[in-house]
C-alpha cells in the first residue's frame, strides 16, 4: 500500500473484459475483470437508461414509464465509449444513454 492509498483509499471500479449479445439480442452478457460473468436484459437497460431524456437532470425522476418498454426489446447496436462505458441503440431507436462499467455491474448483479 502506498502513501496515497493510506490517505484516501480509492475504490477500484469494475472493468469488463468481454461483452456479448445473447438471446437474440435481448440480453447482454458481461465478463468482468474479477472473473464474474453477469447478464442483463435489453429491456432492463432501456428501463434504467441514465440519459437526460430518460431522467430529469434536476429532480432525478424517471421520465419514461418502465412498463411501456416492450418485453422483447432488442439491442440493435452497441459500442464503446472510451475505456469506461458502452452505448446502445435499442430496438425502439433510443440511443442517447451512456452506461459506465460500474452502472452496468450494478444493473447486471447476480
């Protein structure tokens, strides 16, 4: 442990080592750097999208009705955002959310 770790220990954020679409693009499987493998449904990702269109920036209230997200929603496209996150294009054409590794880990917790 170095000097800086003793003063203010930093929590190491989880990092994905592999990401793959599963179940006909309706689920995302993530392998983490600690060896854990998790899955999260496309519907859950869309329901929990953190973008300003889906969550009010001031009140943090969700602007979409999660129940209106289709059960069979697909991820049409995904891509990296730097080394810290993923972005998705969903079957309903929504594409503005950025999901960092910590948030993806939280959403896909076993």
